[in-house]
């Protein structure tokens, strides 16, 4: 295609003609405001703890599963996550009271992976920061937190051992961990309610111990869960912590750390009202009001867990009603706080990143489903194989700026050796998407249809495993297609093949179409029948198919023509082919745009969370 023709088509594309896409089983997102520099800190997510991924990769024994944790962090960055919450856990060791803390289980994630993806870390120092589940240990069993104070600073032995372990951890990680949460849901944990006086003493003692040597880290009170256990009063519990003797001692001593009249940098809160987002919002505001009533005007709430489960259909086929409810809850909670309550709320950590398992039980709290074996065990890679509607809602709100994520979607700089008709071996640069096209892919793109058929490149070339034969090929994604390089066909017309994106889209949505009835002879001249797939080609699509490459470009039809609703809410006649989706646009009758191709390349990348 001559350069002037390319530029002409560019101008047509940019005029906004090709704007319709089809959800194919995904949910349409609401039009809401997105994150900016002022509210980006709001977006947190509870991740899978590195502790669980120790020694799970058979090829790298006695190490953290780097591949799994790196894939999780990358997927979070694609979502727009700014904060990830993980939990620290000690290991039982014979003869060592309180267990030992194996830093190797966490170091790679904290020092290497999280910074690469610009993720800040909130580390939960829960009850398992010291091994405390044995009632035979008279001092470190978790309920001993409630023992009476045995010193003038109002602490007991459990508090001092816990704070000592916290000091050990913070000294090791320094500024690499940006915030710590001290205990989790103390009003119900282990089936007991920690005495608010004990929580006050724990925070006062721990804050004085940690903050002077690590002033850049923030220390958050263990999140109170609301509504809590039946008959309990979470708001009253929070107020009781403020009134506790140790907090009053700290407040009136005037011996503050960093001029802070309270021994914390934020208040944790868990508004678990699963079926009522308005109740969750009201609970959040009520907690903030109690905070201010106590004279705490410097702290904000840290919502370190809020969530709603969403079970998937069998084989993750299509979006479920529960997915829609989870997505709606997430959208309304985040967008309401973002619009009205940033003076009260610092960060919201959605619970959780991944669906997790307990034997045969699926806990579907996650926004993604990870690849598993047939025993509900995660595969080594930790790849997300299904992104729920809530994932896209989160991404839509968080408005990620991917930057450099080590993905093929990363934009590249214009090449020095640029393509021109006089330099056909150069590289064509598309400033519209920040990607390049060169070599055999550029030659194929120009020869067989350019922007009209394939659209802009959305990635650089990269290696990808084929869903058809399991082999890896060099591929490049475009708005409408995926190019695949097949070196086994070098020098033939099949050196570059198009991916079966039509099949892939239908498979991911678990959609299929029954074969049509075998035609009676003779078949009308305006229709074709393909016995290979059992479908007809007619309507206005037959001419387009024949004039633009036919079988080699689009493949066989895999559906009949039928009506489908686009993301613009309008109904269009469409037909799926192995490599494409045809869309009939009556508003362009009589022009070359009467039939358009669906943005299947974009849709595939959207399903991965790579574009939004």
C-alpha cells in the first residue's frame, strides 16, 4: 500500500468511524470518574502472601516462586493497583519460642518485584507474626494478649514479644515496606475480642519502638471488622481503643513521636456489608466520625479489606449475576469514596486479588481466577486465566498508566531506520499507539489490507504459545488480528498466518453455534455453504469476504449471521469467522464501511487486562 494511501486511511480511522465493539459475554462498564494524582493512593488490593509460594516451583526448590509472584504483581500493575497488602507469618521451629521469621520467603517480592511494578506494600503483622496458636505455650498463645499489664507502660509479655518481632522485621526491611498493620480484626480474631485496653497498650508500645527508627513507614491499627460478631458494637470498640488508658497516657504525656498525639498513622476498618454497598459506605463514614470525635484530626481510615464474593459459571463461561453484583459493589464503593470522602479515607484494599481454595471449597472473593490443576492447586506460573467483571471495573476506576511493565504493550521510541517507499526494509512507526511494524509482518500488513483490515499494532512482536498446537510462535497483535510468524513456511505465502481470534473469542465466552441445515440444490447465487463448519455466507457479507481475502484472511464462517448488541447499545448484524467478526453498519450503506471488522485483537488483550 503506498504511503499516501496509508495516511489517507489513517485519517479515516482517526475520524472515529471504527468505534463499535461487542462484549461477547463481558459486562459493560459504567461511565465513572477515574483516578488522578490526587486519589491514586486509594487503590489497594489484598494479594497472595509470598509465604504460601515458598517452595512451590519444582525447578527452584527452597525459594519463593518468583514467576508466580511476578505475574501477580504485573497483573496488579495492569489493574492500576498502587498498594498491595500481604501478611507476615513466622514458622514453627523446635525449641524457639515464637518461631522464626524466614526472610527469604519475602525478600524477593519486597525488594525486587514490588518496586519494579511501582507497588507500595502494606504488611500485616497479624497474630501469626509470632507462632501463637498453641494453648500449651503459657505466654505466647494469642489470647494472652488480654493478660493484665505487668509493667508501668501497661504492657504484658505477649505485647512485648510481639513488638520485638515487629522491630526485627522493620529493621530488616526499612523503607522497602511503606506501611504496617498491627493485628487483624482484633474484635473477633481467634473467636475472641481483644480487650481495647490491650490494643491501646500494644499500639502505644509498638509505635514508640518502631516509629523513631523508621519514620517513613506508617503504622496502622488492626482493622476492626464491621458489623462484627452478633451483639457486638464495632464503633463502640473503636471508641474504646481511643479511651484506653495507654492511649490517654500517650496523648497527655506530650511526649509524641513526630508531633503525633496518637500512636498510629491511620485507623484500620473492614466494612463487610456484603449485600449492601450503602451500608458499607455508611459504616466507613461512621468510623471516620468516631475518629474525629476522639480528637484524631490527623489520621485517615485505611480500609484494609472490603469485598464481595462472585462465583463463576462452570468452566468460567460468561459473566454471572454474582460477577455483576461484585462489580457494581466495587464501583459504587470506590467511586463514592473517591468523589466525597478523600478527607476521611487514605486507601481501600479490595479483598481479594485471586479466588482461593480450601480443599474442595472455592472462596470466590477474588477479581481473577488463576490457572489451577484438577485438585484446586495453583499452577506454578500463577497466570490469571479469567478476569472477572470486577477486575475491569477496578481498572476502569484506577486508570492505570502502565509505564514500563516488561510487556509487549509497552510503548517504544520511534526507530532511527524508518520505513518509506524508498526504504522498504525500514520500520514503520505508529505514533497513535506507540508501536512499530517491520520485516515480514510489515510486508504482510501492507500487501493484504493494512489499516482497513488489521488496524493499528497494539503490541511489539513477542513469543506466545498457540492455543491450537501448543507451540510457541512470534506474534504481534493488531486492533483486529494477530499475526503469527511460521518459519517452517519461510518463502511461501504461509510464512505469516493470522490467528484464529474469532474462535478464541467464542471459546473464551463458551459460545458455539449449531450447524445449519444442509442446503437443497441448487443454492442461490448470493449464498455460499461451507460443509467444513456447516454454515452459510450470504447477506452483505459474502461480497466483502470474497473481495478482501476470503478463506486465507478470514477463515470459514463459524456462525450464521445474527443480531448482536454492541457496546454502544445498538443492535448490529454480525457473523463470526475463524479469524474475524463481520459487522454490518447500515448507517454506512453504499460506502466501503458498510461492513466492518470487529476489534478482536483489542478484545483479546482486553480479556488479559493489557488494554482498557
